[in-house]
């Protein structure tokens, strides 16, 4: 979400998104609150500190790591206060092991991605942190069924071997799919216990469908505009496995001309039809989302985008009910 007022953003989320409210993320507050700092705040088994080049593993936790942990705790206090009595789904999100490995540095520089042992240690420490975080949120929102979204915007680059080294003149070697799936599953296993659903989110192009099918992820979240027709068979195989899709269909910045809910709804139905699901009554389980994060949106569009996503989801549900009757 845009801006730096966490309580205000949470009130917007709780008021607009319908059946899937979530802990807001406000990167405008600085590196302690962006996707990497937020996730590292959950990790207690490794030392981390903030350097001019970004977050880096260290021998012990530095002041900035402690600030990130304190900010997360304060935000969760606010969430607990605003969600008293909440029943139903509630989403939390965090950076996945491969995005962290591609963005966090080793103690002597360059990315964790270039060191097999360091990236393994980071992934396992992340899994333990996620397990503790999920338990904490469960305690604070006792009536919620948690949905844990693992954000992996760097995953496709990691698999392709296109992440640059510190010098910028070379690229880190690609990671084998089996290794990538193993680290993801450590985190998915931690996210799914107890009574939580794990979602793999990648709003970059090249969603790794075949890799995702090797993991425990129960849903895939993606920017629908970046899924080419050549990947439709892979999407179909994902759905045939009994897993869910979360197509991102609402723009992250205000479109010109404006988009109406009926137009977006028809677009989603047309996409499902191209995949072979022309009967609205029997559409696979679908969660409607913005195409990616809304941090770059205006405050007005951030609110409108959440409202639009909720209305499109309602329209799809009503369409299924109409066809069923």
C-alpha cells in the first residue's frame, strides 16, 4: 500500500477487500518496512544489518534489524486491535527464499545466491521465522484461517541465471529446479502449519509453473497480462492438480481510460473460456487480485483497486450462482 500510515492502510484493507483482508505492507516507510526488511524481521536465527548496498548477513543482529523487528511487532499490535472478532480468511505475506538470496548480501559482499551454504542457511532460517510468525498471527487473530503468500518476484531470474553479480559484469549461475523446489518447500511447510494455506506469488513474467507443481503451494498468484497463451497448458495442469489460481487483473496504477467491474469480469471469464472452462458454474476456484503491489499507486487508486477486485470476485460468484440455478 502507498503512504506511511499503517493504521489507516489497515482500515482501508479491512473495509474494502471483502473476504481476504491482509496485513498491509508500506515500503514508503523505508527499508525496515519494505518486502525484504519486513521478512528479515521474522528471521531470528541469523544476524542481519543494513548497509549502503542493502541488507547483509552479519555475525549478529544490528540496530536496523532490531528496528525492523520492532516495527513488525508494532504493526501486528495494530492488526490485533483492528481485527478483534475476525472470522474467516486472513492473509500475511513475506519474501521467499530465492528473492531473499538474490537481494541480500553475504558478510563479505555479493549476493547470498552465489554461495550454496549461505543460501541454504538463509532458507532454513526463513522457514523457522515463518513458523514463528504464523504462530504469532494465529495467537493474535484466533478466529482466522491464515493464508500465507510467499512473494518471489526474483524466482524466474534465479532459475534463468540472470541475476547480476556485484560488479554487474557477470551473472550468478542458475539454480537447479530441484534445489529451488526444496528451499521453497521448507518455507511452504512452515507456512502451512498449523491450519494455513501457502500461496506462491510471482508478478514477474515467466511464472515457473512446472517448478511450482513440484512444491506444496496450494495456489498460484500472478499478473494475468504476463501469462502468454503458450503457458495455458501449464495453467491447466495446475488446475487439474486441484490447486487454485489468483489472477492479478486490476492495474497497480490508475488506468486511463477507467476500467469498470463488468469489463474486468468479462475479461476473466473470457480467459477461463480460452483455457477450456466456458461454463461459469464449473469455474475452478479463483481469487481476484491486483496485478501486483499497490505501493506505487495513488492513495485514491489503492482504495479503488481493492474495491474493484472485491466487486469482480463478487460478480464471478454471482455468475456461478446464476448458471447453477
